[in-house]
C-alpha cells in the first residue's frame, strides 16, 4: 500500500492529508521545521511555501531519493501578488527536479485551494487535481491516491506543463485575493 509523507502542516498539508486518509492511504504529517522526524512515505508532498523549498530540500533532499516528490507550490511574489518569481520558461517544479535528480518529481495540488480539496467540490463539479510529471508510474500512483480520496485526477502532461499549472494557480490566487472569486471556489474541469 502507498504511504504519504506531507511536509507542511498548514491548510494545504492538512487538506491533502484528509483526502489521502479518506482513501485509506497511510499519512505522515510533518511540520516544516521538524528536522528530527524521518520521512517514511513512498510519496513526499512538499506542502510548504515556495520560498521554503530550498531549505527543505537542503535539509531532507537526500532522504527523497527513489521517492515520488510532489511540489504543490505557486512561486508568486507574495509582496506584490503581481508576478511569478521563476523564469518565464521555468517552474518551481523544474527547480525541484533539478535539485532532486534521484526522485520522481510531480507538480500537483497547486491549482486547488484547501477548501476545495476538503469539500471535494468546486461549485457543482468534483474537485480535480491536475498532475504533471515525466514518470507515468509516479503520476498513476498519485492519481490513485487522489481518486481513492473522492476527487478527480487528470494527467496534465510532462513536467514541462508545470509552468502552465503554476500560471493557472497564480491566476486563481490573484482572483481570490482580489475577491473576484471565493477561497472556496476556483477552476474546475468538466467532461
């Protein structure tokens, strides 16, 4: 059975933990600053703010070798909320993949809010988790956890698609911060 370690106990970490637990996945929830707890999951979810990624990887990266590592960040400028902080042809997920060459890096959960993960819906639609990555088996493994938890999972393509997912996440965050959509809303996929 797949196990998940989530680094980050904020709203997103707790919401992802609840989805995974609902589907019967064993979850280990680790505080961002808890350097003493060993990461035991087959999947490691980095549920920390983008600026914290480099410290988490520096501290724990060696223990992620051979694991599926999920970057959920949106690398936006939190001071101005007017731009992403990665190059236009890059992504936070690409940076994570470069720093963790022995891990199978995925981008997921960044186009959903914690509230829509928890409720399982965006309006009348089931919450969809978009997953990008270069390892098909890793994407299937994560998608199985997501769907077992009652949500939809959509393969968004290779890890190169992470930059588009981050742009969608950025747009959604700026709309919510400007009160044009609610934090319980967002984008949905319909078949």
